[in-house]
């Protein structure tokens, strides 16, 4: 096994162990010692890969959003507003436990920052122009607030209903005048 493969394996073990531990106790009760025991890696291995536990959450969130925005389904063109909204809420449903844990541990900014950073690259590529950061912050904050309430209620509301709520906002915030709700988001 190469050094890079070993590093990736260690990071994955630490990430899995942290997610597992978070399902039993608050993040502030998880020490590096407890985490490394759960991951079956040394403290030295932890500090070779991360400076502090939150870095694991940052890396995990960034990877989730990167994979989402680079995924074959979401990255297809053309894609319409309804599809895009549905993809977002399917993604949120799939990662609901993680979202809820971050909120409950007062770490939602990790999820938020990863969402904004990865969406910024995605929309620049798809729309052909940058979207102002304040618009991405506003859009992401609204989607996250709605998502958190949805996840807290066990995601009982139909994702189609949630998608309908954000479709018009997506179009307005992203300045996609060429397309109307139901139309193609990324057609040129």
C-alpha cells in the first residue's frame, strides 16, 4: 500500500469512527483518544492527518458536497429547476443524520461553508458567470434552514413540496432570466 493510500485509509477510518461516536454522544465529549481507539489508529496517525477533530467534519462535508455537485446526475446538462431542487433534498435526506448532528453540536457552519464553496464552483461552470457570494450565502442559508427543520421532523414532508418552495427562489437568486420555473436551468 502506498503512503497516499494509507493516508486515505486512515482518514476514512477516523471519519467513520467520528460519525459512529457522534451517534452516541455530543461532539464536545469525543476526545482524540476516544476517537483514535474507535478508529483503531494511533494518536500520531490522527495528528499526521488532522490538527483537530473538526477538520474531519470539514473534510467530510467538503467531500459530500464535491461529490454531489460533480455527480453524474446533478452535473448533467440540461437540468431543470424542479430536478435540481429534488436532487438537493434527496441529498439532504441521505445525509440527514450528519446534518442534524452538526446542528445539535453547534457546528452547522461546517456544512454551510462546504455547501457555499462547492456550489460556487458548480454555478460558475453551469451558468457561465460567477454568482455573487452574498447570493450564495442567502440561498444556502435558506435551503439549510428548511432542510434542518425537515430533518428534525423525520423528513416526513414530501420532497416535491420542498422543491416547489425553493424553485422560484433559485431562479431569482441565480438570475436565470432565460428560464422560467419548469424550464431548463442550464440551457444556453
